């Protein structure tokens, strides 16, 4: 529920901090005192459009913050906060703040975290529900009627939603398979030609890199062929340098024992022979690695060219060609075996459709039954609210198949007829401002146990009525507020007397400056305000006595 509202520099309000509690809170005051400013300010923190005209004259910015407290967060709020990755500790208040600049633009915070206004707008319906003379949301908006009826009926939508998702998934799979086969059939000849070409070339994964490396080595061998041949002549044959070294080593070996220096010379010569032998081995290995075969080089280059040309043709890399072959083969297999696959998918989709329709029909029957109960409950509230000739009807009609969804196969709308013999029509189209508010009140009473916003506000629902009707309105407002929090902006003393807390809205002027203020009233002040509402500017003792009777009766 709403526990605190703080306003700074909104129109005529310079600074205002109000605390609220459970039950029925009533706000009264002279016409023009600024009651609408409170609602405009509250509208800002639940995501209503920011109007720079709300900023108090002479100020560069305005702000509004609203604090809400819950024993446990309603599911709709928890879901929206989870989606926004915002954590609220158990028992922690939810504080919304909105700042509005005089030159346009606004910023928003949730528990001091910057958020988008869209999030406030998403949270708003679960926090505050405002009904006024020109209400075009809430109970008047037909978009929400189905959900209201489902809450009244106690409908379990999870089964219908799950069945709808299963049906759509099966149907999507069928549609995708049909589309794939249709596309493949159109290109069957082309697919066959492409597949034949790919199979003939038989590309392998990683083949391009292997061929490119081999070609590079051969090209190096071609460049180094003359040098390698010259080096081979140095090391090969009986007249080669290595042969001469080995001959010298053998000759020296025969005389090395004659002198220490000869032995040392032999050791050095042996090492030279070993190093020269290793050099010869490396030259042989290099020659083998860089062996240049013109025919093999031509084969490698031809294959590389063919692979890369085919990759360009299919707009992919050479390494993707094997997978492209698999895809084309799969597409052709789908054409050849597609009929059997389609039959299986059609059976699955048909089964899922029947399961959904069965659950949706049960939901339809439950809604029709609940609609009759709701119609009776609302009808019982109309006469005391001076709507004796009016009739209420909950329309539950089937939707065309194209509009079936996770919420079933029905469209739901609340209709009224305000005169005997008149046709039923939507609430907003045929009800006057006063009638509309009273219809909404009757609906709220009938739906009182079915959830809704944490705080409900009625703005001048009693306009144009008095006496017994105003008393009936007050009694119903108090009944609604007994299970939660309800605020009523009222001109009726009968309604004001029902309040658990009473707030007085007043306007004062000093020079050229006009200010609106709101103050909670004590019991004595409350009695005086109700007496003023009964008698006008001149409060009489009779009015005070009548005010006492109204307060005592409630």
C-alpha cells in the first residue's frame, strides 16, 4: 500500500509530505483547492506522461516520490522487478521517485537506482488504480476485462497457456518443415547439379591449408634448385670436400701416435668430419623437403584453384564446403523422405491443437458461469447507487481462430444498459461521468476479493449525488477499504464521515503567490470539516450535530 507521498514544486504545491495508512482515507476541500494536483503528482511516479507545465512557476525542476510497503510483493510486481534485475529485500519499501525539469525531460529512480520511466509505467497498474470522472483505463478499458473475469472465476490459465505453447511449437515445426521442402523442391535440379560438383571434387576439412603449405614449399624448392644442386656436388663423389676430409683423417690416424700434437690434430679433424657429415644429412633432408616436382606443383595449384572457385560460388570458405555438401544432401533427402516426415508433424500438431481446444473450451465454460455470477453480484449493487434502471452484462464471445492465444479462445467485455429497452454497450460509451464512477464502484465491490492494485483511488465518485446514494457510496467505499487501502477525493459529507483518516486540501494566497497544502485532520477538525460540507461557508450548530451523527453512525 501507499505509505508516504512527498511532493516538491508541483504547480501550487511547494513542499508536501503525507503519510497514509490502511483503510479508507478521504480528501476534502473547496472546489479549486488543488485536489487534482495530488493525483497528477501521483500519476508521475507511476509512469504517466511528464508535462513540464506541472513544474511550479519560478522553479527549474520538480519531484515526486511515493513509498509503498507490502507484507510480500504481489506476483506482478515481483516479475517486473526480476525482469529489470532489481532486488527488493523482504520488508523493504518500494520507493519510486520522478524528477521533472521545467525545460522538459524527466528522470526516474526505484529505491535510488536509476530506471527508465517504462518500468514505472509497468509497475503502476499493480501499485495504484485511479478512477475518476473521465476514466479511460482500469475497469473501463476492455483490454483488462478478461483478466478480471478470470480472477473472479478463479481460472487456472497455466494449463491453457502451456497447451497453447505446445500447439504453437508443433505448428511452427510443421510450417518450417513444409517451407524447407517447398524451397528444396523448387531448387531440386540445381541442388543435384551442385551436389554432383561437390561430390566430384570431394573437399576435405583443412585441405586448403595443407595444399597451400605444400605449394609454398615447392615454390621455395624451385627457387633454391640450383643452389642445392651445387651444394650436392660439393659433398658428393670421391673428389668432394667431405671425401678429402675423411681421407686426411685416415692418413693422420696412422701417424697420430708419433706425437701429441698429431693426436690433437686428429681429434680436431674427426670433429670436422662429424660436423661435415651432419651438414650433409641436413642438406639431404632439405632437398627432400623442398623437392620440386613440376607435375605435382601443377596438380596442387589446380586443386587449390578449383576448391577456391567452388567456395566463391557457394559464398563460403573452402573449409565450409564439406558442411555445404551435407546440407545439400540433407535438403535432397528431405524432398525424397519429406512426405513421411510431414505426416508425422501434422499428426503431432493436430494432437496439440485438440489438447489446447479442449482446455480452452473448459475455460470458456468456466468464464460463462462466472460471468453469470458476476452479473448478479453487480446487479445487486446498482439500485442502492441510484442506478435502478441500469443493467450490467459480462459478454463472453468466441474469437476467430486467428486470434486464439495463451488466454484462450474468448473475448470478454463489460457492457451496460442505462435505460429500459436500450441495447447493451461498452461502459465508457454510454455512461455519464457520475454513472460511470458508480458502475465502477459496483464492479469493484463485486470484484473486491479478486485482487487488483495495492492502492485504489476514487476521484469525486459522488459528484452529482447526495443523501441515501452518497451514503451507499460511502458504505461501499468503506467495505472495499476494509481489506486494503482506498483513497477517495470527495465532496460528500456522507462519504467523508466513513473515512478512517481525513485530509484537508486548502489553497492560500499571499501577494501574488498561491499555495496548496494538505493536512491530516484531528477528530475535532474532521467534525468541523464535515459540518462545513453540510452547511457551506457558515457552519451552524445544527451542521455540527449532524456531523456528529454521521461520524457516530459509521
